[in-house]
């Protein structure tokens, strides 16, 4: 009887422990930070995590096939710089900028996939190399400077192009909600992308095959699945998600700010890993990743409203990530061990 109680308590902690932690965090900040528990604060949280969440969904796709993508932050920043370059320097349309960014993200993901499945380069090394390559490449056209209208280029010419209003709409427009312009467009895009990734991974044959590859690649290959194709697809999805995030960041800023994506990699990876703990999934999943991104946003918004020093935020974020993963891995491992 005591054993059954222990098991049920452990199962409860694994499944709902993270959600209880999330609810406790919301209650704490609502009490400790004036103005936290309000619709405008909630909208700001969603807006702040929309870009990070989209990148995290891309990371989730690679985690599903037992991979990992360290290049997402640099892909997003490259999309930011590329969109600015296309519109401000080349004076082309918003549509051209968006297509160029999506193509770039897909191409980077495809190259990452080829390096991993064909050249047999470990995923961490392949994507780390791509990260450094992109960080360097995005700085070359402007000699390391941000892109804005009226800036001087290395050849001595001055940029005359401007950001299209249609492009800025993606990052700055708010939709009506109960007669108030509350819902930012990036939040809507985050929700739509999250639903699409969830449907693809959970409800389609392709998604189930990707999960099977992550669980047992050899057995899935023996069953007739094209493992290499699905692995490459996962990295293409990751690249496209990162480029969408970069487009939205560019549309929000209205300039090619080369230093604006510094925290994208860490925050998106944290969101994807926290997703393992949501409802005791113990696996990468789109729903958990979205909740993980919101959790990171709540944490940072609450700390900011409490005037916590900026240099403590990464420490707190890391500590919470460790606690969240304990709910999943340490408790579930001890449960399996005692079950034997």
C-alpha cells in the first residue's frame, strides 16, 4: 500500500510537477510585482516569447530525430540581416526579402542535414561549425555594422532603401481583441506555427516516423523508412523556423541590428528542453515547447518587473531549467528503477 502511494505520488510529480511550478511562479509574481497580473503584461509576455518559441519549435523537430541544432540563433540573425540588406541596400520588396530569408533558412538546414547524414559529422559539431560560419558571413557585406537607411557601405555608397510598411506590419501590428489593439501579429504567427508543428509531429505518418527514428534509428531503417530523408527534413524545418523568427525580429526592429539575436539560441534551447517536463512527456514535443517558451517569458517578465539585476536572470533561468528537468528525468528514472 505504501509502495502504491509512493508510485502514485511520483507519477503525480512527474506529470504535474512542472505545471504546479508554473502556477506557483505566476502567483508569486502576481503578488510580488505590481501590474504583473494584467492583460497587457500577458500580451507583452506572449510577444516577447513569440520569436523564441518559433525557434524552439525548430529545435524540437531536430530533437525528435535524436539530433540537435546549435545554428538556429545564427540563422535567425542571418535572416534579420538578409531581410534588411534586401530592402535597404538592394531596394527590393518585402516579398523578395521574405522569400530570400525562407530560402536561406531551408538551404542552411539542408546543408546541416547533409553534413550529418552523408558526411557523418556529429550534429553538435556540424551545427556549431555552421553557427560560426553564419556569424562571420552576415558581417562581411557591411564590415560588421548594422544595416539602416542612410548608412555608408564599404564601397562608399549610401543606402537609400527603406523597410516596407507591409514588412513592418508583421512585427509591429496589433489585432483587435475586445475593441482594444492587444494581440501582436507575431503572437498569432507563433500560435499558428505551433499548431502546425504539433499536427505534423503528432498526427501525421511522417511525424510518427521521425519519433521512431529518434527512439530507434536502426529498427526504423530496417522497417523500410528513409531515415536520412527524415533527418534532413528535421534540420530543414529547424532552418525555416529560425528564418521566420529572424524575419519577425527584423520587422519588429525596423533595422538590421547585428547584435539583436544574442540570446536567441540559449532561450530557445531552454524552452525546447523544458518541454520535456510538461505533463511528464519525457520527449520533445511541440505543445511542451510552447509552454516552455511561455514559462521562460513569464520568468523574465516577472524578474524584470521586480527590478532584478539583468546579470542574475540567466542564473535563475538555468536553475529553473534544472528543476524542471528533474521532474522528468530523475523522478522517472527512479520510478523505473523501483519498478524493477
